C-alpha cells in the first residue's frame, strides 16, 4: 500500500510543487516506499529480493508519474489560445 506514495505523490508534486522541490520530495517518497516494501516482503510470503525487484519497476513508474505531474502543471500554466 505504501508503494502508492511515490505514484500519487509524483503527480501531485509535479503539478503543485516547484521543480527542484518536487524532484527531491519524489526521491524521498520513493526511498521510504522502497525501504518499507523490501523490509516487509518476508512478512507477505516473499523474499527480500522480491522487494528489490519490485522497487526497480516502482522507480520507473514513479519517475513517469512525476513527469506526468510536470506536464499537467505546464498545461495549466500555459496561456490559452488567443
């Protein structure tokens, strides 16, 4: 469930926060989610390596959501047609 933090947070950070702050906050969100995901993997019937493998995919997807948030924010700030 904590893996949703960098996904939803990426869109909101990219949309609402300044670019540098959004990138730093997204890295922190990902690090927290990856740490919890890896450490709790054995409690859910997996291995630590399962958490690491899922974390690699989570990194790619969370990067995409951050760029999606940047795109949404740029569209909302762009002037309309004249």
